[in-house]
C-alpha cells in the first residue's frame, strides 16, 4: 500500500512519570516517533479525535485502580479514526472506526483495539466519541441498568453539564423524569436549563448551603442520584433521598485522592432505614448491554433528544494540559483532541 501521502512521522504523547492528584503537563512527554507499519491481522489508523477523560487521573496514579497506563507507554485514550491500511479481512481502508488508539496521530491497531465502525452520516465523528460512544454508554447503563427509572420520578445528576451528565439528562427527560442538575458557574447553569432542559439546576459553587438548595429544588425528595462527584455534593443529596432510592456511583471527580480516606457523614443508617441501593459500576464490564444501549442512543440522537456538545483542542501539544483543563471544569461537554 502506498502511504506516502500520510508522511513518515507519528507524534505521540507518552507517560513520563506517575501523577499525584490531577496530572500536570510534566507527567507527559510529546515525542516524534516513526510511522508504525500496519500489524499483521490488524489495521493502521489515522486518529482524528482522541478523548480526554476524568478517569485518566486514576490510570496515571500509583494508587490501585481498575486500569493503569505504564510509564513510557503512549497515553491510553479512546478515539475516532480512519483506517488507512488494513491487513484484516473485516476492516477496510476508508472505514471510520471507534477504538482505543491513544494520544497519537497514527495507531497500529490490533482487532481488540477496534470497537465498532461509525457512520459519520448519522452524527459528526466527535459525537461518536461522546454521546454515541463510551460517555453515552456510561450514561445509558448507569441510568437504565442501575438507576431503574420510572416515569414521574426525580433524578439528581452531578457534573450535570458534562459529557456523561448531559446524556443522562436527555435520556432521563425522555423517560419522563423530573431532572435536577448540579454544576458550577453561570454559563453551565444556563446550559443546564436552556440547552439540556433540566427542570432545575443548582450551582454548587454559589449555594451558601448546598443541602438547603438541593432540598428546595427537590421538595418531594429524590428517587435516583446519578453521582459523578462524591464529596460535598453527595453529602448534600443523601438527606433528601426517598425510601427505595437508587444511588448510581459513576464517578468521584470531587475527591482528589483516596490514599487518606476522606471523612464525611456516615450513611449506613440511611441505607438501612430508607432501603437505599448504592451501585458502583465501570462501563467496560457491561459489554453485553452495548448493542441495546447503542441502538437506543442512536434513536435518541436522531430524535433530537440528546445534546452532544464537544470541545476540541487542536494538536497533541494541547494534550498534556488537557486533564487539568477538565478538572478545573473549563470544558463544556465532551473534551477531545484533534491530533
Ligand atoms: N463508571 C464509569 O464507567 C465511567 C465512565 C466514564 C465516565 N465516568 C465518570 O463520569 C464523570 C463525568 O465524566 P465526563 O467524562 O462526563 O466529564 P465531564 O463531566 O465532561 O468533565 C468533568 C467535570 O467534572 C466537574 N468537576 C471537576 N472537579 C470537580 C470538583 N472538585 N467538584 C465537583 N465537580 C468537579 C467539572 O464540572 P463542573 O463545572 O460541573 O464542576 C468538569 O467539567 C466522571 O466522574 C467520570 O469519572 C465514569
């Protein structure tokens, strides 16, 4: 195959050292490597969009986690790309694919790195990385499998304006729930109300008493708490959970590290007396639900029920600072890099 048109170099972002807390730019090094060749039984992918995810903090930490990226390796990341060469009969040059391609321009991908083909005529490629990708699957599985929503119920969502939170809002609204979002800053409150159509939105930075603000927004209590933050926000929501409420622990973005167990109110009595259920989940454990979830997400997207805003950072030089950007809450919707 003549690949002369794509050049000879492969810019990559590699892990230089372990991170403590939110990874700072010096955790990474940006290098110019040689263009890899297409692996036997695999494909060569030109990466078009690479994800930036809060989970990356855990992958780079020395704390025990469900997944880690070794020092020296290319930073792991989900991505959207185009097959530029294939040595596998199921994948063809010109296919648009979703997979685990890392923070680099080209990825020599084995079939296990490839998740599925995407159809750019249904949605722009970056949306396939967000609302129609793992963010959407996370929202769908957390809400439907663990939250078990019923029409008329009340759901509270933390990181309400973010990539996962905005899909939870769209799906919950479509299922007939009353939706309450928690986020920070006037711009995101406006986005929650006007674009994502939450019934109420609470600024956790403003509220003098977050607990009182949550109680005022949910006078009849809360049936589902879709929690992406833990910490002070969760402390404010637990007291208003109703009997039989479901807590979906999707993320813990507000807690800097778990080495020194953070102190907070104890909730065992609430769990017992209110018959609460509190489920943690990691989306990649639920591949059996992907086909149903993907079909439903695509239907919701085509029906205009999902907002899939993306923020795109240009060039891999932006990657080392991108996780901090996310943790400072500067992103609106799905943050990704165009390598
Ligand atoms: N369980 C799973 O399988 C799974 C899969 C994917 C994602 N997740 C989790 O889902 C959550 C959202 O991820 P995402 O990709 O959609 O990111 P995102 O919400 O688009 O971006 C992260 C957001 O976190 C908020 N944040 C940062 N520091 C915070 C703090 N100290 N206190 C409260 N909020 C803070 C910021 O929003 P504000 O401006 O609102 O503060 C920021 O925009 C994360 O917890 C992530 O780990 C879980």
